[in-house]
């Protein structure tokens, strides 16, 4: 009788113990992660800002100075120092005599793995994308991460991103085509074996360019430096 | 006579360190049971991120950190974790420390974090860590577990640095980023590519095993 009782009681006791053990380990782990996040947040933000600054110089060839502009509620741009990531921002690049060379725009979207965080340079006068840089990606090593390699980046040396006649949309949508089938300047030559990642880049760029380029073109004047003394 | 005696006692002291069980706990991971060269565990990161000495060193240290911290915590909690949920608990603990090192690495250098890419997150599934948790930390005291983790961690870092060093010297003509080879040196591009990882690992295993065989005979 007593033996029977024991076997009946034991599983229940074990269940409770298991739940308590898993729960408390989870709690300890959560606490550790939160503490680390809080502790490293400031330096990560600083590092990211520096990396972004470097990337802006990469996507806009020939610039020597950048300025951040935020998009206001009324669809105009104004200079900003805000660091809040929720405020939509673009970065203007100027050469050594203060002439506007282009605008760097950040674009996010879902890749194959996690979020793809991209930066591209837009030359307003020629209406072309002149540079492309992957800020953050967790794409498959050896396959999806080829979007950071020279061959793929060659797509973005002078990519056509002309606006239509009433300046509201991109004339030719940026699309990804199969590897070797690129015939026009607005197409991205895809990577064999990394179809999803290449398409994701195309979609992200297409969405972002349609959203930003008409706005940037319309407000072109607000990016110019008027102050000669600087 | 006294000199001989002194020598003897010194020798005795040294050999007592060498024979001490806790030293053995440490040394075994570095050499006799080296995780890469002897246990042949954790092959994925050893082959994938060892294309340069810097990446190899960073990966080795990150793994050693996760190994040390998870071994400590698991050893502390070894009487508290029920047997049925032990693997789940270990994975949870390991994943936590991987997240911690992921943040820490971003804080140290974004570029380094980027060059290691997804492999930082993949430390979670590195079998060295889970195997040490299951085979050692869950059965031994905290002190011993620390020694074991340090030994294994240093052994893993050492192995990765060997592979990364050979690949970088031959493939890029540099070590830890310093170019020292003469300009006439033709770089072996294959060494930086994945295939070079396999070749290097095979050669190092060959050398390691021939040492072992010689020692056994002696």
C-alpha cells in the first residue's frame, strides 16, 4: 500500500520540481540578458552610429562630410541631431566644397534569416543608386551572405532609379532577375542558390525607393548647404 | 648533497603540481583531450571562421567564455535541476550566455561581430559546450568545473588559432592582420576558401596524432 502511494505521489512531486527548476532558471537567464542589454546598450549604439557613418562614406563615393536630416510630419526634411531610431532619417553627403553629392537611405526588410538592414546611396541629379552596403544581416554563411561580395555589389555602381514624369513613383521598379539575365540598369543580377536573399534585397530596395525618392526629389533644395562659411 | 636534495625537492614540487588532480583537470582539455584535435568536436566553427587568426581567436575566446560561465552555473545548480529536464535547462543556460557574449561583442567591435556573422549565435549548438555540461559540470564541483572549462576553452582557442594561423599565413600572407611575407610570395587563395579549412585541419590532425603515437610508444 505504502509503495503504491509513493509511486503515485512521486510523479506529481517531480512535476512540481521540474516546473520550479525550469521557471527559476528561466528567470535567472532573463535577468542576465536584461542586465547585459542595459549594460552594453550605450556602447552598442555608439558603435552602430560610427559604423553607419563609415557606411555612408562607402555608398556615396567622393564625399567628405555628411549631415542627418529627419522627415517631418508634413513630408519635408530638416536637419537633425536626434538619435531616436523611430524618427525616419536620411543622410546627405557633400564633397569638399560643400556640393551635395547624394543621399544615403537606410532600408529594412525581411531576408532569409532575420532582418536585413541595408544602406544605399542615391544620386539625386542623375537619379541613380550609386552605392549599396549591408549594415546588418544574418543570412546563411557562404550562400546568402554573398550579397556583401564584390560581384553582387557591382549591381549598384550605377543603378537606374529614375522617377516617372510626375515625380510620384519610380519609372522602372527595381527587380531581381535570375543570375545572368540582367539586361537593364534597374535590374539586380541575382545570386544562384541564394534566390530568397537576392529577391529580398530587390523588394526592400523597390519599396524603399518608391517611398523615399519622390520625397527626396521634391525636397531637393532642403538638403543644399546655404551657409558658405562652413 | 644539499644541492641534490634541493633539486629533488624542487622536482618533487613540480611533479606534485603536474600530478595534482586539479592540474590534470586543466591540462587534459588543453592537450590530452583537446576538443578539436582529439575529441574532434565543434568542427563547424573550427572550419568556418578559421580563415584568419583574428576571427579564430575571437571565436575561440567567445566559446571559452560561454563554456566557462555555463559550466559554473550548471555545476552550481547540479543538485537543483531534475534529471528529466536537464538538457532543456542546459540549453537555456548556454543560450543565455551566448546572447550575453553577442551583446558584449557588439559593444567591443561591430566589425568583428559582423565578420563572425551568424556563427556567434551558433555557439549555442556547439557540441563542446553541451558535452562538457552533461559529461562534467553536472557531476563535479564548481572548482573542478571551472578548471575543466578553462582547459577545454583554452584548448579550443589554441586549436582554432593553429588552424586560423596556418590558413592566414598561407592564404593571405599575414598573421593577425600584419603582412610580413615578401611581395613575391604567391598567396594560396584556396587556404582562405572552405576547402583550405579541411586541408589544414587534416594536416594538423596528422601532426597531432603522430605525436600521440610516438608518446605512446616511448
